[in-house]
C-alpha cells in the first residue's frame, strides 16, 4: 500500500471511529429488527448498553457491547459483548463473547464464556421458540469456546463446540438426574450423560437454516427415578422445531 493510500485509510477509519463514538446508542432504537426491543439504551454506538432487552416477547435482561477493530483491518469492526440475564447480577451468571461479520454475509458468534441457569435461558429465548426437552429441565449451563454461525437471513446455520448441563433436575418430578454434555460439529450434535442416575443419548441435526430435528433415548438406571417409567425401561423422544 502506498503512503498516500495508507494515510487516506487511517484518516477515514479514524473519522468513522470518532463518529460512532459520538453517536448516542439510542439511535439503535429506530433500526432494531422487528420483534427486538430495548426499554433503555445508554452510552454510544461504539460502546453502549441495552437494558430491558426483549426478543419476540422474551425477558432477556441486558447487553453491554463495544466495537473494536482487528489488527491491520481498519475497515472491519467486531463487537465484544456481555449479556446478563434478567435477575443476574454477577460474573458467574453471564454470557461473554464476540460477534464477527464475514464477507459472505454470515455472522459468527464466539461464546468465550457462558454460565447461567436453564430458567434464565428459557426466559431469554423468544416466546414462540420450540424448546423441546429443555423446557422440562432445571440446572446450570456452562460453555467455553462455542461458535454459532448465522446465515445472511440471520437463521442458525451451524454450531461448533460443547455445552455442559450441571446439577440437572426434572421439573415435573423434582428429581436429580445428573450432568450431561452436548457436542456440536456444524449441522449435527450429540448429547450424553456423565454417569448419573439417568442414562441418556441423543442426536440432533439442522435440517435447514433455523430448523432442526432431534431424537433422545432415556433409560432410568434405578426404579423410582421417574415415577411413570420403571428402572431399565427406555423412553424415546423425537422433536422437530424451529429456532
């Protein structure tokens, strides 16, 4: 790159950063996608906060964000974010990561750390989302390094990484069923138990962006764990849904 072009690049990128730093975050209120609402926007476009986030009727808490430029890429800005669910007020109940745009129009969400209860996750999800077995569980979710890809229509296109479910209980029977781990490899995923009282194995697949199908096989290891299912008797569940 010539000295002249380098100088122009630096001046333009610096002016853009200055503009985004000066613009108040409330300008987002007019351009938020349909179904997304913030009861209060504060800070600037470059670094701000959305309190009272709602996505299609959800109660999603608050999000803080800040733009930053990857080294040697002056016209590309990624977004670092921290999401705190409704009712969460500590670093042990939050999701932190980065949103990066790709040249093909896709968005990549990198979840660097996630620690929250399954109830907080359910509250944060759109009210019209099919949750499947997740709706029947209580416990804690943890993940580090999960990658979420959204296509140009912002539909889920791929998942990569692992999610752990800890201290899991069945809400209907208030029964402890152990820990589980789900691993994702693009459009497929698997979940399995970690040696607790409930033997579980399941598979899921994205059939198209935003749509999935999943199957679960559950076997109680002891009688009485599930009052409606004797020990050793398998239960198979199939779910089709949209995200």
